[in-house]
């Protein structure tokens, strides 16, 4: 068995504050340790379930968050910024199953801890073939396009509910319950990590994993928070402007959806940083 583990940070046990999500922020170094602990719980379950190979990708922000010195030595770690497939980098059709750890709910999700979609400010909404999408739907669709099912989603309660809405009977672990975007009731990380381990182990031994199948062609629509972002992204070949703040692209290859969204997000981040100088 070959297992892919994608690890984001906002849905990691013990974390609620944006400062804990960014390099240099108060609590970030401890956040990295907790993120690595949640990842290791899934990796340990994979090997205990008989996996021969486990690939872990750092799916948060710069992709340099997981502690390489603390990650389970048996896995392979994919890290670094601007990975072409971002949260799905390293995944291909040879994998049997994917596990999503530290995931969060989409932008605007009620009581979603640190909820957003792909970017914290620049993206208002994302749609795949007309369905509103957060990162769970987006990346499950990518896995599904490769024939890879999802064996686990771990994050806050809102993320778990979103995962079940997208995937049906997917095993989930809610490590915290949102009170608001930046506040939550937490399960202590040691217990949360044990729940991740136990749930992943049961799922991997069971082998009945849901797969999200999105029929091609794939249309990705993005509602940005600024006209300047939409205008600039529309210069990218294949991306078209469909409204003052919205862009679309249509393709028969789901990898284009993920890859071009990453390119557009890079553009949006640059414009967003410029715009903040004007208050």
C-alpha cells in the first residue's frame, strides 16, 4: 500500500490564532511542532496498517512548516514554496489512498476555525463545475482525477462536516469545535493525535474509501476580492475574465485547475501586498 498525506496547518490540533500560522508569529514554532505531531500520527497509522511507502507534503503557506527533524523518519517529505501542484504535490495515480490532516473549512463557513479558501484575503469564493469549493473539495477532486480515494480528513468540526458533504462516508477526526473564526474548544493535542492515529488505522485497514469523481471538462471559477486581481489573472493563457472581480478557466486536465490556481494566487498575493499600502 502506498499512502499520500497532505498536511495543512489551520486544522491542526491546539491552534486557533493566525499568529500561529505564519513564520515569525507568536506561537509559530510551537505550531510547527503540533503540525508535525498530527502528521506523524497519520504516518504511524499508515505504516502500522501495512503501508510500504508514505509521502507527506507540507501544504501550508510557504510549504516550510513541518519540522523535518521531527517528522517520522520512515516517510518521504515534500516541502518548499511554489510547488506546481501545491497541496497535492507528490500525488500521482500510483497511490492507493490520500489522507488530509490539518485541513480547514472553506471561506465563510459558519464556526469554521481560521476558515478561508486557498488565500486568507484575496479569494472570496471558489467554484468547481458550479459547486462551491473549499480546499477539501478542490484537492479531493484532484485526487479523484488520478483515481485516488480519500481515507481520512482531520481538522475542525466545520472542516469535517464539509468533508462529509463532499465525500459522503469519509472517516473524519474533529480536533476542535469552532466558537468563531479565531476561537475554539480544543481537544488537547496528545489526545487529538491519538484519535487521528486510531481513525486512520481503522480506515486504512478497512479499505473502503470514498472517491470524488468530477466529470470533465473542469471549470474553475474564482471570485476575487479586487478588480485588479481579476484583471491581472485574466492575462494568464486559458484564464478569462467573466465579471469585474471573477475569472474562469476550463480544461480537460484537473492538474491545470490546481496549477493555474496556484499561479493566479501568486499574482493575487503580490497585488494584495501592494494594495495594503493604501489602507
